[in-house]
C-alpha cells in the first residue's frame, strides 16, 4: 500500500510539472519573455542596484550604513534558493537551519547571526533574530522558515536592530518584502522544477490590474520531495517535503496620496518528520552532570529484566550485546540512510495571516504609515528521539499561537531635507498553548502550558547631513514586555518505580504536578539606543562607525524535570515564585567599517 501511494504521488508530480511547463510555454509573451534577458543587459541576476528599507525608507544598498546583505528575487532564483533556509549559504555570519531536535517540527527555524540566536522553539523563550514579512514580526520560530514565492527582496541585517524593528533583534533581523500589485499591466508566470528524490517545485503568479487605482496579485507554490532516511519499522521515508503556500494581495489608491495594501497568506505542510539517523551512543556520558544518563538507565533496566543484574547491558567497551533483547546498543546504528525508530514521526502545520498597511503622504515632507496584522499558527509534531524501538526519548508536541500587532510610523524631512526622521509606536500581543508530551526512560509526562505575551514600544531615529558626504544618525527605542505563563505539566506514568529509590519517590507518581498549577507574570523594560556616523567617500565607497544596544526579552523556563513542588523539592513556598523565570539578555555592539 505504501509503495502504491508513493508511485501515485510521483506520477502526479510529473504530470503537474508537464502541465505547468506547457502553461509557461503558452504564456511565452509573459513569463518566458521576462526571463529572456540579453547577455549584455546590465541588470543581471547577480548585479544591478538593490534598494533596501532597513531604515524604514527606500535607500540603495551602497548608501546604507548597516551591516546588511540583500538579495533580489532574481538573484535568489539564480542560486536555486527556494526558502529562507538557504540564506545561510549566501550570507556572512548567518546560521539558519531547521532544528527539529526538541519536537520534530520540520519548519522550526534556528537562526543565529554572529553567534547570537536561539535554538529551542518553546513559546516561553524568544528568538534572538527577528523575522519580518512586509514589516510584520513573525513571533515563533515554528513556521519561520518561509517559502520564497513572489518575493521582491530579502534583507539580512547583522547586529542589534532594536531602534526601528519590533522585538527581540539582539542578533539581527531578516526582513522579507513581497511584490506589490502593479496597476500597469496584466501579467502571469509559472515555473516547474523536477529533481533528485522526485523533487517537484511548482510556482505560479498572476497580476490583475482592474483599474488605475485597484490591482490584485496572486501567487501559489507547491514543494514536494521524497524522504531520504527510511524507517525500517514501517517503511516511512523521513525528511520528505510536502507543503503548499499561497498569497493574495490587493493594492488600492483612494487618492494619489493614499495607498492601502491588503494581503492574506497561508502555508500548510503534511510531512513525515525530520530525516535523522543514529550515528552513535554515548555510553556512560551525559552533557549535563545534573541530567540522568537515560541510555544507561534504560540498559540497566533491560539487563535486570533479562536476569543479568543492575549493570548496563552495553558499555563503551562492549557496545553490542545481542544476548539482551531490549538492550539499547549499536544494533540500531544502521547508517546514515536508515532509522530504527518505532514511535510516531510526523510534522503537520497550518499557518496563515492577514495584514493591512495604510500609507498617507500628508505633504512632501511628512508621511504617515500604519501596519496592522494578525497571524495564526497550529502545529502537531512527533519524533522518536532515540531512533530505536526503545522508549528512551520520544516527543509529541501540539502548539497553537495567535498574534496581533499594530505599528504607527511618522516619517518626515526637515531643515531643507538635511534631516530624515521617523517617530513610531508599536503594540504586539500573542497567546497560545503548547502541549508537549515527553517519554523518557524513567517517566512519561506532559510539559508546556498556556502563554500570553504583550509588548509596547515607542521609538525615534534621525539622520542629519552634516555635510554632503558626512551623516550622523541617532535613535532610541523604549520597550516594555509583559509575559504570563500558566504551566500545564504533570506526570502521566512512572516508568521506573520498580527500580526503587529514587525512582519510586512519590514525586514521580502519576498526576504529580511538575510545576504549580498557577499563573506567573513577569515584566521587563529597556531603552535601546544607537549612534552612527557615516562618510560617503564616493558613490561606491562608504565607511562608518556604530554603537548600538540590543535587548532580548526574558521569560520562563518551560522545560522542567524533576518536579518543582513548593515546600517539598524546593524551599520556595510561594507557588508563583516556584515557576522558574529568567532575565533579559542585553548586548552592546561597537563597529567600524
């Protein structure tokens, strides 16, 4: 049954590719004509002028005194980059990869810039690099690996961006700008890619101007590919891709000075889970001295049940013991393309959002901008973390999150256009739940809980031309974050009570709360200044010095075990105070280029 289904998927992908290719040929005057650039045309995929909006106004890349790497859509397509995950191959100091270690989510972005970032996806911890789509902050790392469909440009900003960007940009920011609808002409394009492991990528866009003041732009994409790590227990191919993405945008101009941009986007994925295989077992070792060596405990239990006694059935000196059927040893190290796991493995997610942007040119020297957005995400993920039939580390995660944000900007010029300035206010609110069931050698328990975050900020920045080539920029942002966390964490089953102390302690009994069943609240605030002096020595050469401060909000520790029970396992008697929290991170960066 599995092989019949796979063959049908392959035939469907090939048929779809053929149809899209024929459609693209039929519209040769549209897509193909646009791609048929002459060899000597100056605006090639790898050169030409790129404009950026890193400072909330349109500038050329050569005029922007920020450590920034920018890409146009054509340059990304020429390099074969289909999602933001590929940016790390092109951008200095950027590490961006899918990190499913804790959950099995195949679209969980682990982003680091200059070594600053965040690996874990839990909603009680903030990412260290902000991701923005058309000016809207994407709060959670799950779903932050974006399909690049109908994209105008991507900007990767290195270093703290706390002055102008919304939240938690202590390491930097990734800003994605989509193509806006065009009033001038009807256009459409489509492309199909077929590759190794039945890779199938289909993209289509259409621009429909209905009048001189109303236009709509639509884009869709599908990415599918077979997995490349086989689970021997059920024949499931891990690491496959199967996701759809779509976006529709409308641009309305009620007057020459007023532009309204409306958009809605969505992404859905149904995949088998991350491609992981066991490459070795650290017998008798643990990275954290306070963490029980789960593999060794499992092997002690297996040896006891086999009548061997309270010692591990496998060690570093003897890593294979086929005499003990349940031993976790090198029999499960099957090579890079094979996985011996038996617990569920899947990665399913649905993400959508809507946004509305008003831009009003009050006068030649004053523009008012409003960005209103709502986004929602739902995901179910599972992973067999030990890659074997043993129940040493198995994860299941259900996460739901919704967010609302509102940003107001005043952008202007003064002193005969020698001063460019911006003033703004920002509000952000999110809430949701994360149910994270974990099975370890000694226990099966529920982690996670309910969360709510709120952020308020005001900001301002100005750039003054001291001379025609020398500019001074200064900015300040004040942020106040408030966070709530209500843990829903308890023991489901004690798996090792028969071993005696300490595993048979009452604190491991089913129903025991791992964290108190109460709501905790924390609040943080921080000013984040920036000063920059830039000298434009020539149209193609700029040098500058910068001092900036970054701020990443604090939060709560969601991953807790063994249970924290007030007055029992801790001297703290207040249930709210017993919920562990941590302070914000701050960084000061000095840069000279």
